[in-house]
């Protein structure tokens, strides 16, 4: 058996070395195809142009507003009968009363 010249040469299985001293080639970015993806239409967010406004209210008042909202939803369905819609309507009425 012949003596091998280096330590890395001793890690050879058949003709292929186990420890390859040459680094693997760097991956080059591939060019994009001609298929250009079309932008998807913007989905309208129901919170667009809105901001949270937290207030502290009496429990009785909250119960009345929730009850009214449930009644309106039972009569007319979900459209425009949410608690947000009721509060918005009330605030708009107060602002119009105060000429704002």
C-alpha cells in the first residue's frame, strides 16, 4: 500500500474524494421568464379610514345598545345594523346638533 501525500487525500472513496478542497460553485440568479404577474386588485378593508375610539360607558347603556343592535339584526339582517353603525349615527347626530 502506497503512502498518501496529505491528510485530505486519505479521505478518498474510490475516485471521489470525501473532503473536496474546492468550494462548490456559487448559485447564480436565474433570469425571470416573460410571464409578468398581474397585480391583484386591492381588497377594500372595512377598517379603511377608521380609527379605534375607546370610551367608558355605563353597563346599562352598553346593554341597551347591544339589545337594540340584536333587534335590528333580527329584523333587517347584518347590513348597517352593527353597534359601530349605531354609535356612528349617534355621534353624527350630536355633532349636527352642535353645528359641527
